[in-house]
C-alpha cells in the first residue's frame, strides 16, 4: 500500500475528457465504494476510468464490460479489486493533502480538546498516523502542531506515533526527503520554515519536526500490538482500510475506537467512508471535512 | 427570548416590513403555482402549468435554460415549454418556475450578503432537501425543494429593510466565524427567521412554508415537530459544511444524527436510519459545480454557463 508515491511520477496524468463515460464505469464506481469505502466523484471519475483502462490493457480484456466480469466473478475478483484500488489511489499521497482537514483540526478540534483537558496536570496531545506510508501525513501534522505550539498548545507535549506495515516505507519516512511532486501542495511558508534544501529538487524535513514523531513498523491486524497504542487524541488512517475485507476492517476500527481517548477524533481519507462498520463513532462534519468522533464522557452521547 | 419580548419584536418587524415600499412584491404567477403544487398530482392539468410558465416571456425563457441544466437530468435541452413540461414532469417544471420567479423578485443591488453566495446556498439547500426527501421515500420531494429554496428569504428582507444593521451582522459573523443567525441576534435583536416569517405571511404562503422559514434554526420549537422543518434544518446545516454556506468559515462541528431534528425526521421516516450520510455528502459535493452554473443562469443574467459535469445529484 505504499508503492503509490514511487510509481506516481511514471504515470502520465490522465486528463478530463468531455466524452460521455461508459455506464459500466459508474457501476464499477459503486462496487469500489461498496467494497472499499472509496468514492470517486463525477469530477474524479476520469481517474477511475484511467485506472480501469490500464488494467484492461494488462488483462487484455476486450472492453469495460468484460473487465466488470474480472471484478465480479471468482476466482479473479478479490485480487483484481486490489489491483484496481492500487491503480486509483496512485499519486494521492502528498504533504498538505487536505487543507480543510487541517483547518478543522486547528480551528475547531484543538480548541475543543485543549478546553476539555484544561484541568489535567500533564498537558499531552497524542496523535497516531496509522498506515503512514512514506511519512507525508505525519510530517504535515507535526508541522501544523508546531505552528500551534506557541499558541493553543503552549506548554503542551506533542507526540506523534507513525506506523506502517512496510519496512521500506518506514525507512523512507524517517529520512523525510521529498521532491516537488510530494511538496506540490505545501505552502511556501512551511517549506521555508520547516525544511532544509538537499539539492535543486529535494527538501528534507528539519530535525525540529522529526523530534515530534516516532516512526515504527506495525501490522494493524496484530491485535497484541494494537492494544499498546492507547491514549490517542487523534487517529489518522488514510486510504489504508480500503484493502481490508469487512471483518478485518471492523476489527481494526474497533481497536481505533478503544485506543482513542473520550472526545477524540478519527480521520479517514477525504473521499473515504467508514461505511456502516461501526455504530459507536459519531459521524461529524466540519467545513469541508468529515471525521468520526468518540463522544466525550460529559456529552452523555455514548 | 421570552414570549412577550418575542411578540413585541415580531410586531416591530412586521411593521417595518409592511411600511417599506421597496419590499419585493410576490411574482404574479407565484401563488397560483404554489396552489397547484399543493394539489394532488393527478388534479394538475398540463395546460394550466404551460399557461403559467408562459405568462412572462423572460421567465419562460429562463425556465427553458434552467431545464437544460444537467442537474435536472435531461439528455437534451427542451426547446419549448410544453416539451419541457412533458419531459421533466409537471412538478419539476413548477419548481423550476418558482426558482426563476424568486430570482426576479429580488433584483441584486447593494446586498449586504453576496448575492451569488446567497443563491448558491438557497438553491443548494433546495436540491439537498429534494434529494434527501427522495432518499427517505417522502411523498412530495418538490415541496421539500420549495421549502429549501425559500428557507432563508428573511436574509433578503434584512438586506432591503434593515441594510445597515444586517451588514454589521454579516461582517461580525465572518469576523468571529459564528453562524449568521447568532450574529443577527446579537446585533439586531432578531434574525432572518422572524423577518422571513413576516414576508412569508404578507405573501400569504401556506403554513408549512411559513414554518420552514420561521423555524429552520430551531425546528424543535415549531409547534408541531414538523418533518419538513426538520428536513430543511438538516439540509441547511449540511450545505453550510460543504461549500454551499454563507461564504465564510463557520467554526462549527455538526453532528447531524445527534441533532433533535434527526429524531423528528426518524420518527416519520424509519428509512432515515439507513441513509449513508457520507456518500450523500460526496454526492452533494458533485452537485456544487452544477449549482453554481445554475445560479448564474437564473440569477446572474444571461451570462450563465451550464456545465455538463456533475450529472448524478
């Protein structure tokens, strides 16, 4: 699940076309949503089409309709869906991937959490970037928290646990070196403030940012390890659960619920849904962002 | 606000609203149309609707342009009113006509609120109300559309009747990132719900529309906890969280399923429990572009561009 950024550059970006889309692609869109929770909206449908077309070519399928059979009939079904998910989430990872999510975090959620914890002696904020891939999300969170460390989070300890299944990704993440593609959405201010120049095309995250994060390898399906990830205020798990089947997904989400503090929040990717796998989390909306909330004890909504 | 104060405030607003000469007059075909909308569908005659639509040339032309928007799901734009009515259905054409009437009743000049933002929110809310009620299997989704379209007309009254105070409220709301009605209450002592009600009553709108206008921010206060009001309330909140708000950042967390309005709606429609709100939200996002196009078609003169994207909402 971490090959996305490596292959992204090698693939020519497909462009929107005004031609009507074969209706079977909307069927595929619905199937992908039902199985993975990833929703490719109309304006991103061309990405789904391009992904399918690459698979159609590789499988030498005659047309989209025949590809639909690959996606729905045994024995190819599960493997093919996984392949397609890989295709359509390619190149999605970058720093500052979802500004509305960060805005909700800093403008609404942090003030709420700080307010609720105001009476606690140790002022500590714990964040888990689960399935951190090559570290883009983890560093984005760290930089934004550092921005708040002189304001809302003054005097607070910030800890970010970043985990991934893939050793290679974890090593890449630790290095914190990014090229133009990964930095395409990063505001100049952050580039100047939190990065060092490696060469003409690459920037490296400064030690000050790295200090906040502990990178490690973790399998989300390893129940005993999952039990140790307690006391989280925020959990981010972007485009990772899409590869899990229903029961394993439910299990991981239950772990997340348990691992969160009361009043904590769980974030998925921007076009990803938890489907109906957990009824303890409250779905909450912020301007432009969605999160899952574990109600605080005093709200009486558990 | 206690009830004596509320009554006094309402009387004051009604007084101001009545005394103002610039108050928008209700478009000629508006009431007959609303009456038709309240009839059982089999009692509405094709010719009657065609006649109403054709009453005003400008509006008729606008209706045709709007009818060709992908949001209404036609593959080919109808070239005359009768064809539009046949292909879109009577009810749909009625709501399109009402939408156009609204645009003409409130010409844009010196609005405290960005007209484009306002219409995008109103039209967005209308669409969301309609889709929401379709998902619930409610009997009359066109009525839900109307309620969504009209719910904020109080803002227009405020723009015209209380321009200074309202402008202050708008800028305070944006500065403090708070809901507009909180700022209205703080600055003016009343909100667009009260002034909207005054206009709705002077227009003799039917009771359910008046309630949706008066109580969409406090649906639990509506005398009989009315599902239509609850629907408008929830749709309004959702729009404000998804690029169809008042044009500034509202520092808000919205938990729709924990809202009292949700319980009201659930009581009437058990199917609400099965609605996939996340997917609904994604679908709403898809419609934003189309809604913007529609707003420039209807409210921004002939310059409107219709995009063919975003067909599915």
